[in-house]
């Protein structure tokens, strides 16, 4: 099962940008996973942020669409989340997640955003704080 480790979190002013990275290890075939991000805020349910399959088909949560971009480098086993036009409500702990899927398996990509609990692996998280 793939292991995931996030990096790149920090504090940024509202309107600013930050890029998160997630390095995958423990599986030689990284491309067999759909990958994504979710975030947690104390007192709230997990919120799916973005997900994509091995071919790059993406889906985004409603609150981040148009501001965040998810991408992956299959050769380096790295997942990215570029976060632009950040708002204070984007503050939270961001987690990388993975679920087994076939190429162009859009149902898995969609499920990961709608319900991040379907993921089979996730990392330790990285904190993002957006100051107003």
C-alpha cells in the first residue's frame, strides 16, 4: 500500500498563493492510484478538495474550483496542489489521499472529492493558515 507524505504548508496572507506537495512511496506502480487532497478543520467534516486519475482527469470541490489546481508527476511519484487566491476559510490541515483506480476511472475521482473517506491511504497532513 502506498505511503504518502505532504509538505509545503505554512501561513500566507489572503489573496496569496501556496503549493503543496505529496510524495508517494512503497509501491512501484504509482500510476495505478487516483490521487487527491482533502482538508480538515476542527469541528467540521472532511472536505474533498481535488482529485485526479493517472491520466490527469480532475475534479474539484465547489469551494476551490477556479482557484486550486491539482497535478501529478508520475515519473517522480509526486502530487501537487497549487492554491491561488487564498481565503481565510481555506485554513485547515491538508491531507494527501490515494485510492486504487484504473485509468480514466472517473467514478473514483468523483468519489474521492465527494467523500474522502473512501481513500485507502492518506498522509500525516500539512497545515495551511490564511491570514485575513
